[in-house]
């Protein structure tokens, strides 16, 4: 893969591969066609996941011990030709082992007896319509076919249905159908739908025109209920459980913007041009912030060029369009004349009031950075996304909230596929709603947060999960100038934790680290040094286990078997004798490939080159591959190699920690991913916040109370308590601020951002999750800053005990770096009880507890009073 998969993407790929392996077995051995789905919210990176799966189908995957399918044929199916072309380019971009020659778009001249193994074919539903050239009747006799094709080039040797049938019926091939946007084409057609488009998908899956059902169907969509229902109704098709990508993990990844900011008028009236001008100022400010951010990187990088999207009704009047065009140019004086475009369905230029605005294809908007203002109507199109889209103004009325949320859902991808550390503004998308009030804007917010699924159209295009915020008229806060520098220095030293990976190979981690260190010139010969160390380990293991290696080599070179005699009518099977044959080169290579899954393909290949001894015309590789294959079969070799690779990676990460922290954000993020490539939580630094956005009013328009002393504040040094879930959290804050020596406090962001202190813990199902404790307090004096974690958390939630155990483990790991690590809860009598997790006996009680409320009421806890 060209891209390093996020942890949730890697987990999903593994689950899909397990399904595909089972499906291949079910079809070829039991004759049962199979279907399953992958549910992934918009922005989750489904094409990246699909690219990894396809690479694994063709070439295997040692991470999941998945063997390649030499007969794999992939058919990628959608109802949109432009989406197919877009996906083809993305697969080439994402997968370094999927060359152009393996990706075939099925055009009208396509004419093959069978699909070829090792290739991905792209087909859309229009190509299966009765008027398509692909389905014109085949002619059996060769001479007659030649004559008729000369007279009518529409006729072909093989229709697409022939190709499908021949591929499915070939026992050496396995056809895997990937149904993109699987929710489309699966519902019963309405009166306004083209029934043919709906039935083509089902005909392809279930079989038609003498074609058997497709062996393996993999549906991908944000919402797959329609697909799953259709598959359940399909006669004779085995349905596997869905692979579900947790939206919260997608949000954590940084691929989606954290905040959606809604701007609405304070009073009723016509404010179209006023708020449009405000939106233009916002996109200009965004342009400036992106340029400043790019210039601050060392070395500087190309800045993101923000896009301004203007959404209009389905039939916008010339008066509305001309007013919008005029306002835009009046407010944006230096906007070039060719900077506006539209994506209306008629595809012709807008010509109104002396303005001419051309059409642009939706999938080309992202790359055409000269386009700064884009006019749209509905959700633009399926599959469209534009990460540089930063600001939306919608002239849709409140009753059109579905159209607004659908379009916003297409604007939530982060421009750089990562968060900008500590900068809430650059991690947000802005939506200005001139025709909404607070009540109707709150309805939009509920849909975007998943609180009102009835407001969604079923496409799942709003994306996101836990950690996303929808802010109505937020206030932006900056570094509080009253905070002593020593507090910030203590903040810089705080530890945070990564979430462990289910699949993590130390050798791959070391290889990725070495490559990164070399690229950033932190260690010039890092890769050479890493391999030299690993080869020394393998040399030692080869010498230590020489007898076992020789024995394993003999076993590899000898193919053992037995001859069985059975005659018709005789129920007895007679073993005539055993035989032994010398293994050929292909047999040894199969064992060597297996060694690659144990040691990693890269290490196995390079170590074989390292020990190969050339002799005349013999390059020595056969003998080297045999030795490596034999060594990999010796028990304990893999564990020993992994230990050495892990130790070296940790040593280098410690050695270059300061240098890595000084790299530009893009490169530092690479090291964060490398650090996280472990089955245990790893320490990482948290970064200072730069801009913090908080709401100042509640849903009823009432002002939130504020406090001073926060690390981030408004111009008056105040911080609103908008993120507080309960009144007793404010009681905890006030109690801490009243303590002697109090200096400052920090409301720890509740999402996986770079400026958040995160603690890894296991939930009830043994899955790793992230806890972001609510408060970090700073006390003492500038010569001795004491840092404390205080986490108010309810006892009624199912994750109460797992989070306490995670906090207890964190307290053990980093006991010397914190003055206090405490969990506070409010009891039914309104008293506050606290667990001091720096005490060993309290941690023991947490480990043994089976009820969080009883734990807080036990002698392990005390009343939360002054410390």
C-alpha cells in the first residue's frame, strides 16, 4: 500500500479477508454463493480499504496469514460511469501493487470469453441495459459471425452475459463482485425510478440470461440495510455478518473534520446578502490561516486552497444568482474572473446579469484550485467529495435540511487527511444558513450528530461519530496570556497514549521507522543499520539451531506420500506403500514464501540475499531460500526476531524523540502512526492548542457561565463551560480552583486530537478504547509545577469500570509525573466521592470491583473535599 492504513481500516481489511477466504471455500467446495457487506461512513476511506483487500487477493497478505487466490477476478460495479473512473484512479493511487494494466474499464467494445485472473474490471449498470452494445446477441458459428460483424459491428463473439457465465463456470476462477454504494439499486423502484436500473443489479447478483449467480458479493456503503435485505431475500445465497466500521474510530482517525460550525441570523428577516458577505469573509480568513500554517512548516509546504460552496434551490431565479454573483465580487475584490463555477445538472454555463459561470465536473473540483466559488443545488453527486471545501452558504429553506446535511456530509474530509494539531478552526467546516433560526439549526445539528436519523435520507452521507461537534455560533479562543510559561512547559511534558493495534509486527514497524528516519535525514543509513542488526540476530539463531535447521531443510526437500489402492466394489482401502520425492524449486519457493509471512517478506528476501553464496553460474539463492524457509520453521525464531526489532525501534524512538517533535506536522504524523504500530499502548507527546472553539450559548440561547484560569481564553481571560455535561463537574472545577497553589486548568478535549491527553483502556469486549479525562490541573509555583488528573465520571455507564481500570494502569505507568490521578463521581445523595488511583490499595479495589457505584461507596473511596 502507498498509504499506511489507519487502525480501523486495518481491522476492517482483516475482517473482509477472512470473509473472502471463507466465501471462496463455501463456493468451490460446497457450491454456495455468498454475500456480505462493509458498512463504512462517508470519509472512512473505503477505496483505500478496498485497494488493500484487492492487493491481498492477488498477492496475499502476511499480516493476516491470507494466501493469494491465483484465480481471483474482481468486478467493481456501480450505477455511475464517472464514479468507476474515479475509483480506478484512486485504486492506482492507493495501491502500489495494482498497476494500470490490472484495472480494466469495460467499454462498449469489450469482447472476451472470460475475465482474466488478477484483474479488476469496472462495470456500470447502464452497460447491462437492453440497448447496450455489450448485451447484443452472440453468434456461435465463426464464419457467420465474421460476416455479420462486417455488416453490423454491434454484434460480437461474446456478450457480457457470456463472459460472466464462462468466468463463473470456470472452476479455476473465482469472481468477486464489489458492489459500490450498495444501498443504491436495492430498493423497490418507485414510480419515478427507472425500473431497469434497479433490476440490473439484482439480475447480475442473482443470475440471469443463463448466467449463474455471482459466487461472492461484497457490498460497500455507508448504509447497507437495503443491500442486506436484498441478499437475505436471494434464494440459496449464504449471508455472512456485516463488517461494520465504528464511526467513532473514523472520527478519531483525523480523516474527518471534528467541528461543523453553523452560523444563523439572530433575528428573522431577509439577510441573504449580509450572511453571504459574512461567509465570503470567512473563506478569505480560512485562506489566510492555511497560508500561514503552510509557511510556518519547516520547510514550508503548499497551502490548502479553500473552496466556497454556495447552495441554491433546484430552480434558482436569475435575481438570486445575480445578487449572489454581485455580492461575491463586491466582497472579494481580488477574486479572478474565472474563479466561479457550477455543478448544476444541465451542464451548461450560467449566463445572467452579465455574469457567465461555466460548468465543472464534480470530481474535478478538488484538483482545479483556480475554482474558489462553486454553485450547487443538491448533494452534488454520489461519490463526490472535496476536502478543500471549507465554507458553505445555503439559500435552502429550513424544510430542506436533508439537502443541506447531505451536502455538508460531502465536505467533512480533512484537506490533508489528518488533523491540524491544536487548531479547531482548521479542523472545521463552516455552514452559513440565512434562512434558519436556532430551532431549525438545532434540527440540522441533530442529524449531523446522528441524534435524528429520521432527518437523514438513508444514504449515510453525514458521516462522523463520537467526537464530532456541531457548534452554533461558536467563539474562538487563543492562548491565555496570563498563564505562566512554566505551566506550558509542564504541559509539554505530559504523557499521552496510543491505541494498540490488533495486528502489529515489530519487523514491519522497525522497517517503517528506518525508512522515515532516512527520509528525514535523522539517521542517514537507518535501513542498512536495521537490517544489519536483524541479520546478526538471524545469523546467531541459524548457528544456535543448526541441527534443527538441517532437519527442517531435509523435510522441505523431501515430499512424503503414500499410494492407496481401492477397487470398484471393494469397500476396503489398501495402502500399497509409501514414497518419497525430491522437492523441486517451486516447492521450496512455497516454503520460502511461508517464511516471509513469519519473518516478514522484506526481511526474508533480504536475509536470503545476505547469506546467498554464488558458485559459478549458480547465484546461490536456491540454497539461501531453503535455509531461510527451514529457519522460519524452528520454534522461537519469530519471537526472538520480534523482540530484537521491538527493542531497536524503541531505542531509536527515544534517541530521536526531540528531533521528531521538531519536524513539520505532516512528517511528525508519520512517526505517530509508526509509534502506534504496537500491541501495547505507547507513550506519545501531546501538543499545545493553538485555537480552541467553544459555544457560548445553549440551545435556548442562554449564555454559558465562564471561569478564568484556563489555558485558552477569550480576550477577557474567560472560558465558557459549554462542554460540561453536569452541574457537579463545575463543582469539581470550583473546588480545585479554590485549593492553595492553584495556577491553571485545562479542559481536556474529549476527542482524539493532538492537544488531548488520551489513555488507552480495554472495554468489556476486550477492545482497546480511548479515555480522555476531563480535567488537568496545575498547581504549585514556577519552580515546582504539580500536575493532577481529575476525571468526573458517572457510575451508571457501562464503561465506568473499564475506564477506571485504564486510569489505574495509567497511574502506575506514569506515577512519578503526576501529583494526583483521581476519579470523581456523584452519588444518589448528591455527595461527591473520589478514588485516589495513585494508591496501590485503591487500584487493587478497582481491579476486583464488579460494580462502579459500590466501589465509590466502599472504603476505597473518600468524600471529595479539599486536598
